[in-house]
């Protein structure tokens, strides 16, 4: 029996089916709407670094045929064949998307789905309706992603900008069509009798365009779903799409633009420049330092800047939209999405689990979100006051997106998959309510200020940790020590011991180093500590 997924649900492919040769079907329709359904093969950075893995109607398969476009069949608007064992190592995610070809919005679509079929049996289905969307014109329906093993996630997130916005999100580019050359007006023909029987002009009677080859039916062992009772279906239209150009930067870095060709001998390379303000005519303009652009003459625009555009406006374009483009909201289809180093967005519609956040950390939200006080109970308040690990929390529920921040601290999303992490309560901004958290004691004789305890989080979910500045993560070795006022978090499997370097004779002399109490970490390989460049 197929498992029904909701938006944000995830599962290992091995938990759904032992097969790796899978059929993926998408069904989407709407009155007066036409759709282009594609698959993007993304690298570890979720970027389309190889345009051969953009699978759509003009490129129906990947080079090694691990991803194949099969066409409409078995009641699906579009279908794919995905062979996980043959996907190359540089591809870490397959994102199945649907974009509207022409006018329209995703809120107009009827009931649809994306499903996975193995051996002819449907194993998972994510169903959606237009009520889940608003003005989007491109939607990411579901993802196959590699996280130690292949997994499937129901996404259901979109972009208002359609295919262009989708391509930019994946690091691709939409090449602009070159303007057509103006046609010269032909001279009026003079009087002439019709020619005798001659061969027709080459344009007359040109052979008809060859029909698109029929997509071969999958082999019986592949296990595509059985086709429903035959019914007259309209022939699928092939719609023109903009030319796609994926980023072709090499792995080593960005290739600088080629230098302009030198001018022919005896000809000036540049037109004569007007003397700058305060410059003697005929005096050469001093060259700019290496790697910097020469300043523009007084009252003139810098080279490459369009006329009439203020110098403070980015060269991407003038106007308010161009100035604010670098700060637009980032939507990746994940539950937790960093907007920048100091701002985190959580989508409550994904996962269906409330979020516990520090009181007052919400800076903005959109949608229908409820905020309520989350008490720790009488026993929790007693423990929190006694250990210094009390957290004043609020509970965020509903359907919408909440943006969290506090004092400009750097925020880091740490996803737990059954493992655990120890974090001081002061360094926790928010976490999923599904995580278990408790106060844990640090072994040793004591730390100045009474900081003998920390919070331990364990389970499946995400915890947002805040730091002062960019932290560093170090592996735990037998000789790993950290300042107790600078360490932020560590793996829960690590053993923590308070180490003191205070000696009686050393204290007899005036002054000391100030580094008298540290934390020593021990543990098996794989354990870690997180240290910030700041002492609390």
C-alpha cells in the first residue's frame, strides 16, 4: 500500500522499497494551463553545475541514462525513469519541478500528485491542490537527495518568477534571445511573364518536419504502473522554451574575461579623452593601481555604467528593484532556511511540528501563525534556576513562515538524525518541539560562576545555535582543551572534564595568565566541539 506524504515529509528510499530502478510519475492540470515538467540533477551545493542533467522535453535523458524522460503514460502528465545505482557521484539531488508555460498561477491547478512506483506497485504519493499555492508559476514538487543514502522529500514550494526564477535558484542562466536583424525592403518587381514549367522554388514543397520519435515502453522488469483503460487523450503540445545555459565555470575558479584585442599598429587604441578637472591639456592620465579601476573624470559616469544611472546603484540595473535584489527572501524548499548569517526562516507548513523559540526572537512572520507562552513547569523552573540553564521560550504554530534573529548573532542550523548535541541554553535560539532536551551536568570540581551544566538535545529535528562571530569546529582528541567561556557546543558522546592549571606556587607571584580553568574533551573519533571567537 502506498504511503501518503504531506508537504515536508521525508523518508529513506530503502524504507519505501528495496528497488533502485524507479518510476516517477507527475500528474498536474488546470483549466487553460499547460505545464513543462522537468528534473534538475544538482551537485552537493544544490547547483546545476552540469547542464546535461537538466532533463526536459528537449533533453530527455542524462549521458549515462540514469534519468530518462518517458512521457505521458498510466494517467500521469509526465513520467521519468530513475536508476539510483547509475547516478554519478557528483549528482547529490534530483529535483522534480513543474512550470506553467504561458499565463496563469499555481493556485489554479486542480488535484495533482507526484508518485514513486517500484516493480509496478506504487510505494509513495504526495498529493497537492491549488489551495496550497498562491501566485507561484514554478513549483518544486519532490526531491531525491543523497544524505548517506538516497531519500525522498515532498517539497511543494515554488517561485513567482516561473522558469527564470527556478533556473537562477539552481545556479543556471536563461540566455536572452538575440534581436533579429532588420530585413531590407525588397525592390518592387517589374513586369515579366510567368516562367515556363520549371522546378519549384526550394522553399515550396519542403519535406515535412519529422515526427517526434515515440518513447519506448519500459521493459517489464522496470515495473512501470499499468496503463488505465484507453481513453482519447489530446496530443501533448511541445512548447517553446527559452534557451538554457548552465554555468560553465571550471572547478578551479572563475575564468577572467579575455583582454581586448590590441589596436593595429599606428592606430590609437582608445579615442582621445577629455582632460579631467584640474588637468593640463596634453598631460597623460595617471594609471590606476594594479587590480583597481581608474576613477571616472569629474562629472562623468564610470566606464561600463549606463548614462543617467547614479554611481551608487549596482550595475545589474537601475531602480529600486535592482538595489534590493541581493536582499530578497531565500526559499529553498527546506523547513529551516538561513536568509543571511544573522537571520533564520522556518516554514511551519513543512513537517507539521511546532517550533520552540526564545521569547522576543521573532522579527517578522507571514501567514497564519500563533505565538504562545511555553512554560517549563514548576520542576523545570527549579532546575533552570539552580543550574543556570533556564530558557524563556515561546511556541510557534500555524501555517506560515517565521523569521528569527537575536542581537545580530550568527545563526547555525544543526539537524539531528537520532544523535545528540550539548549546547549551553544561552546559545540556543530555537529548535523543533520534537527534540528531547534536558539539563546535563559537567563532570569536575567546578567552574567559576557556577556553570556546571549544559543542555542536551537528542532525537530527530533541528536546533538553531547562535554564536558571536564565525565559529570553528575541532575534532575531539586526547589533548583537546577549550576555554569554558568560548566553547559553544559539543557532541553528546564526548566526555567533558574540568581541567585546572592553578598551582599554589604560581599563585604566590603577582599576576597570572587568566587561563586557569579549561574544559578537556575526550571521546572516540567522530566527536567534535564548536568554539566561537568570543568569551562570554
